[in-house]
């Protein structure tokens, strides 16, 4: 499998495929695949942290506002989910085209891990 396909596949199942490609023998030494694997891991960890915080804040505001904010937070959550999906597809597209696209802040962390 070529490195651009492997780079694309690091994003498919989030941090799971990122970790898999970091330990699979032919790809663990490929800097391009390692970069996208680390970026995928960090991106998905950031998403999990964001959604946990979003859920906690939404729950608290929903209780305080007697449910009004829950509806608004639900609509905002839908828009954010669609934006994340579009960005996820964009990241896979960039990896497939052999580009080292760096997500702000996360991409720098991934580049440091690769060396």
C-alpha cells in the first residue's frame, strides 16, 4: 500500500487506526504516515475532550434555563458535528494528495512527535 493511502487510512477510525499505523512494520518508519497518524490521534483526542466539555456545559445551562438552552445547544451541536465531518473528510483528502497539512496547534504537536 502506498504511503498516501496509508495516510488517508490513519483518519478512518480516528485514534484507533492512528495507533495501528504507528505500530505496523512498514509504516512505522514512514514520516508521512507517522505524521498523519499522530495528527489523527491528537485530533480525535481533542474532539473527545471538546464533546465532553460541550455536554457538561450544555447540561448545566439546560438545567439553569429550564430546557431552553438545550434546544439551542442541540442545534449548535448539529452544526459543529457537520463542520467536524467536513474537516475530517478534508484531512483525508489532504493525506491522499500527499500533503502535510497541519491542523493549527495539533499539527505542530504531530510534527514534533515525528521529528
